[in-house]
């Protein structure tokens, strides 16, 4: 661990980003802040443009490297705390609603204030010489105008948090939509109303929805529900009914289905639900770095070594399935911040929950844990379909741009899973841009991604949960496992002369996947009746035939 810590601090120092606050080691717990003489110092966090107080997340460290919390906040967080202030990678952050107070005897303090991905991170010293009339003001500057283009951020996968608490935290993290998911392991079923929660207002929307789970088949995030899908209180014990039937019940009430934490748990049934076109999206950014190997149910995924969650998504797209990228945190404890992984959806018309979900359904999304992306092909944004005629001079006009608070290594254009262009970021906002005329040689999907190199933190085990050491990103925005800086758009789809996107290799992979699942159903799965077993196996055989057909079309 000592080597890991040294490597981590070296990287942070080399990048010159965190400064004294984030690099400070906590050598002992903060002292209780009671009985202070004199009046507390009132600290206000404001939006620089409007001058109005704004919710934010604050970290304070004294001159002896002790963490200090604002007055009124508990000095220490319980290990099993599920909501409230957060603590991760050895760092404590406090949520404040535009204002907080500190004991003047604790000065001077180093402070760090964060508010999502579109405000610059503020840091500096709070000292007696800077106090005016008992007040200290910390201005935050929004540098991104992505909302002006109709892009609104959301976390589709949150647990164990009361809506009232969620409202403060999502506002402090500059998140527009929070989906709290009741499930078999939560105790908040009574919070479900089938409509927006009462703590919603303006551009901060909260909806209590549902996660539907099976140990072997996988997990799904069900959004925009009017009624819960049974069973809720217990996990489905048998391998029947299938998730596909759950998807039908969700869609019948106007709901949305995204496969939960896809990189860590593709599970048995996701290829079936994709083949039957039951899924609206995949949670590409959630729980695990998308380029790492899945950490759950590994025995259920064939050829593990060649299949990260990102690669498996690309395989689906190469088979001609249109699956939007979504994102969520799977937040369950105070080790994770709301919206650390988020999906931006491009909303037409008024911003409301229905329109936001509709944008998800149309694939007008990008996922991110920091970079803000713009991407067009022939002027069309993610989710668009271009129907084109063949021609030897036919070319696609591609534009991609990424800006980020945190450093990343490259912006890339991806066609059918292969990188066709790359650019390195520069400047204070780590900006990269690609303008490309690409010769169109056949039907394809095209997307953009911005990423840190996987080798940036060689001492980090990305499959280990709630680490005390990790990555630069995870030290500032808590996640269940360490993550690199990552963003990815949903694709733009281009078909030439009506020919679908197909890949023999990728379709054949899912033929094998389906056979792998069928073998498990026959040998190990639990069923209530022989008829249920027969029905489940028949559904998987049908999905296998879909992939076999697409393989033939891809020759």
C-alpha cells in the first residue's frame, strides 16, 4: 500500500491539479467543534455570474493536515452510513446549501469546493486576514454552456437515499435528474409514487423508480414507471419468467429499460434481451471502468479475456442493434457521490422528466465522469440515422470536441469499434477537437470517446471496492470502484443503400454466448416447473437464431 500511495501522490503532484488540500494526508481525526469563542465565520459559496448562493461540496484541512468539517456536521461518518456527507479515498467532503460556518479558532484552513463537472473547482486558503465582517465568500464559475444546447445530466441508478437528502446532493453536484431505485435490498418502496417526487422543482428532478434483479440473468434499471414491477421485495428465485417479459411490462406503461452496470455484470440474459430488442440502453458507465473485465458472474460470460463491457457494447452495435449509452453510480453509501457517473440527454422543447426519458430512448446521449462532449456526423447528433446512397466520392463530415476539468489523454473517433482518428487535449480545460472527412465505404456506426490511458495508475486494482487509494478522478468524485476519466457518445448510424450494419465475427460471438446460457439453463438453473424450463430455453434458442441470421448477413 505504501508504494501505491507514493505513486498516487506523485501523479497528483505531477499534474499540479489537486494542490495542498487534496494532497494533504489526514493524520488524525478532526477535533470536535464546540464551545468556540467569538462568532463563527460565515462562508458563502456563490455563482460568480449571478452572485447567488449555490449548493456545493466542501473539503477543509487545517495547517496540521487535520480534516475540519463545517459547524453542525458530524465530525466522523459511520462506516455503514448510506446518506449525508461523503468520504472516499481518505478524504471527507461536506454538502452545504450555499453557506456554511467554521470555528474561527481552526483558522487558517485550506478549502476545496466542487460543484459537478461544469463549474471550476475552487481552492485556496481561508485565513483571518481575508475575513470581512465575519464573512468569507467563495465564487464558483460555470465554464460549460452545454445546457444552452438542451443537454441535461442525470444519474439513472441511485439507492439508499431519501429524496430530501438527494435534492441537496444533486444540486451540490450540479445534476439535473436523479433516479432513486427501490429494489429487493432497499426499504423505500413507500417512496414510489409513479410520478415526480415532491422535492423536484425547476431543473432538479427526482423520480423514485425500480431496479429489477436476478443473480444469474442480471439487473435492469426501470425508469418512468407508473407501477412497480413485481417481485419487488424479493429477488426472482427462478430462471423464469425472463427479464424480456419484465421489459414488456415496463414499456406497456411508457417506461424505459437500461441494463444496469453493464461493464461489471452483462450476465446471462442481456444478449437475449438485445436480440429481441427489449432494451432501450446499456449502462456503459457504472460501477466499473468500462475497459476492465466484468467482475461479477464471470463464469457466465464466454471468452472473458477479450470482452470488457465496452467491447461487448461494440459487438452489439456491430450486429446492427441500436443501443444508447446510459450511466449511473449505483450509489449505496457515503463512499459514492450522486452523479459521479452521469448521462447527458439532449432534450427537445421544454426540460421535463418525460422529455428527458424520451431523449434517452432516441439515443441522444453521451456518458461522462468529467469531459463534456459535442459530436456530430453530417451535422447530426448522437442517436441520428443517416440513410445514404453509395458513391465513390461519398464522405462523412465528422466533428468531435471534448473539454474537461480533469486531465485525459486522448479524444478518439470510433467506427464499428475501430479508432479512425485521435487528438490530444491541451489548455486549462483539456480541450481536444477533431474535424474529419471520412470516406464512407459501407454501413457503419460512428461515435466519439475521451479517455485517460488505462496504464496511468498501474498500482490500482480497478475491481476492488471502496479503496483508500485510487485515481485522480475517484479522489474528487467518489465511485464504488476506482475509475479513469472517461466519456463516450452514443453512436450516429449510417446505412448505405439500405444495407444494415453487420459483423460475422461479433454475431458468431453472441451465438456462442447464447449456447453457453442454454447449457447453463439445462444443467444448473432452477425452475418451478418443467414447462417453465422449456419456455426459457426456447426463448434463448430463438435469440441464438437471431444472432445466427445476423452472422449470415455479415459474411
